[in-house]
C-alpha cells in the first residue's frame, strides 16, 4: 500500500511523527531563536560603553551558551556540563579565529 509506505518512510526515515514538515512554524521558531541569540551580546552596549561593554557582552554570551548547552544536554540525555562546555569552547574557538583573521 503506497499510503502505508509513505507513512512508514515519514516516521522511520525522516522522523516526522504523524505529520509532515511545517515550514512556516519552523521559520518562526528559527527567526525567534535568531533574534534571542543576537540580542544577548548587544544588550550591554545599550547601557555601557567601551571595554566594560565588550567584557560584559562576552560574559553574557558565554553564560547564554552555557544555558543553551545545558538545555541541549537535558533534551538529549547527555552530560550537562560536557555539552554546556562544548558550546562555550566552540564559540570561543570561532571568536578567536575571527579575531585573529583580521
């Protein structure tokens, strides 16, 4: 049966449980996640200036990444501190790479 085969492929191969992809919902979720993630490092610059703003921004970004990493670990059943540290170390490596490239 073609319909039964399609349902099996959607659930087993693609991971869609009973429904297909929802592009509009995915777009909204990704947009909100982008806005939330982009807002964190900018917030200090609204209230302070110079090096203090930079250091506060770096600290807030690291804290936010720790939280996201811990949440990711909770959702996947992994070690919380390992995933949290993974997020911060990856970000730090990317930040330093961009800094040294200039």
